[in-house]
C-alpha cells in the first residue's frame, strides 16, 4: 500500500486480476476494489470470497481490451499485474491507456512483469497436490520473444498427463496453454510511453518479477 500511496477507503482497479489474491488482500486493509478478468471461474471465486468475508471488492467478468471505463478518474490506483504480454503489443497499449483514464490525477499505475527466461531450453517444474502433481512446462522462443507455458495435471495412480487450458485470446485459440510476449525493461517503458504513462522500474514486491510504476499527470 505505501508504494502506491494508498490508505483505507481508497479505490483500486485491477485488470487481469485472476482469482483476486492481491486485490482481496488490499480489500482486507480497507481498500475498495474493482477487478476484471476474462475467466469466469476466477471472477466467481473472487466474488464469493469477497461476499463471505464482507470485503469491499467487486469482480467483473469482462475482456479488459473492450472494457468500458468504470467512473473515469475515480480510482486512486490501477494495477496491471503479470498480465502484460498476454495480448498483442497494441492491445497492451490500449489497455494501459484505459487504466490511465480510470485513475485520478496523481494516481499510481503499477505494472508487474515476469523476469525474462534465461535460456531457450524447455523447463519443467511440478508441485504436489492432494490428488496428483501440477506441472508447469515452459519453452522460450528467443527469436520471437515468445514464451509458451503449458499447465498440466498428472493424477495419482495414472500414467496420463492432462493439459489444463487457460482461456486467453482468440489470437492463439488453436493452442493449449498460455503464450506470453517476453518484454525487456525498455519494451515495458515504451508500452507505457505509448499509453501516456511514464513508467520507471522500482523494487519488485514479488520474487521473479519486475515492477514498474507511473503516475497520471494532468
Ligand atoms: C498470470 S495471471 C495474473 C494474475 C494476477 N494479476 C497476479 O498477478 O497474480 C493473468 C490473468 O490475465 C487474465 N487475462 C488474459 N487476457 C485477458 C483479457 N483479454 N481480459 C481480461 N483478463 C485477461 C487471465 O485470465 C489471467 O487471470
């Protein structure tokens, strides 16, 4: 909260909020939240959690690329966390412009982006769950600056791996898993610039991530 200059009663909007972990944590500290995501089950989960804990948070099932600005200038801060690069460059510019419109003058726009992969090799990691292993398989095509992540599940007592699909954009509809454009720091700053936001890199709040912060002027 201090990094974004937030206090109790302030309003925050978050695009690509998924199941709203960060947003619900802010709501527990008295910040009023609007979250937007394109996966309905995330939105249902987040709203259910907010209702059960009587938190000041509302989550909306919408495509952030066509999302109408709820109360332009009415928010104290906007979050775009781990979502940049999941859509084409020009769409990211448009989405950040929309977020810029939502915040009041002086309001913060925070963008966090995963660290770029260090090699072209496919990496595979797994996490043990009660009824099997959740597997993350990532491959990086350096020439295209594109990372492909497959999320799979290996149930106990089975040799099969099930590919879990995440709904993303129509652009890559023929693929399983997630595609992500891998952007350098300069790329992120250039996207911000195109959207009218001067982003600067600040200390990241999460390991493996880079954090950029800008403020609406005028
Ligand atoms: C990696 S998650 C980020 C989750 C969360 N913000 C965080 O930092 O932990 C990216 C999210 O962006 C959402 N997303 C991707 N394309 C979207 C779109 N066009 N409109 C709204 N949400 C979208 C995905 O559904 C996913 O929940």
